C-alpha cells in the first residue's frame, strides 16, 4: 500500500504530513545519530505488547523505501524501540546497486 501510494498525484502532500525521524512527533527521539535521522518519515503506533512503525526512508543511494515494522507479543523488558532504530538506520544506509523494493526482518521466537 505504501509503495502504491507513491504513484498517486497527491503523494507529495501526503508524504509531507508524516513526521520526520529524529525531529517530529512520536519519532522525535527515534534513530538519533543514525543515517535515518532526518531522512526517514514514519508514523508510530502501538498498544499492549505491540509496537509498529510505517512510512518511508530515503537511502544514501537517494531511493525511497517503503517500510513497515511490527513487534508483537514481545517480552516486557525487550527494547523494541532500540531495535526499530537499528532497522531504520540500516535501511537509510543503503547505497549503490539496484535497491530492493522491500526490507523484511522476520525473527522466529
């Protein structure tokens, strides 16, 4: 859905409403000092033992990546925010070559 929306006429207006990582809203403190700081736009959401981020990250190669990260049923002491920061930072570091359309992390329990 995020990738498909980039082709819409009103994408730039929509994109400009998404908070900038490291600067705005609930992602103001996410990924500070990483390549994603200032180059990613994400919305966050969550409830008991659920944390999600979705939006766009601009890689060092200039390509725009649509991303969705979801943590579900995690241990109370798990640092899912730090893990999210690491993931978005790594996507923002992508450079060279043909970019992948999606970045998926799947860790079985």
